[in-house]
C-alpha cells in the first residue's frame, strides 16, 4: 500500500513540477526587488507619442490629397477618352484607365479608414 501511495504522490509531484518552474523567475525577481510590471510612461513620452501620431496623421492626409488629385486627373482623362470613342467600341486604354481609377480609389478608401 505504501508503494502505491508513494508512486501516486511522486506522479503528482512530477505533473506539478512544470508549474513550479514557471513561477520561479517571478518569485526570484520579487525576492531580488525587481518588479515585473512595466513602468508608466512619463509625460514627455506621452507628448512625444502624441506628436508622432499627429505627424503620421498629417502624412496620411497628404497622401490622400495627392491620390485624390490623381483620381480627378484619371477620371478627366477617362471622360475625354469615352467622349472621343465611337458608339460601339472602347479602346484598351479606356479600360486600363478605368482599372487604374478603381485601384487608386480602393487605396484612398483604405487610407481614409486607416492603415
């Protein structure tokens, strides 16, 4: 009976050993006075993050503006090409311009929503 009990406790200890091993670094760090918590950001770090976010927003807006200007240019070119085309056929150039407009419009929409 003792052998069975000893085997049972030994198997329980072996199953719990990985759990104890995971707790050791936190326990050692706490005993040495180290904190595992991340320190709160300073006011200077917060201000820097805000400035960087504002700069990224300005750059994103400039790209959107540039892309919408290009969209207007392509749409104007497409309109001229369609007006000059015959009633029955459209050139390959017209189809390519329409594809460019579609692709650029999707990119602008994605930038407006957020990268």
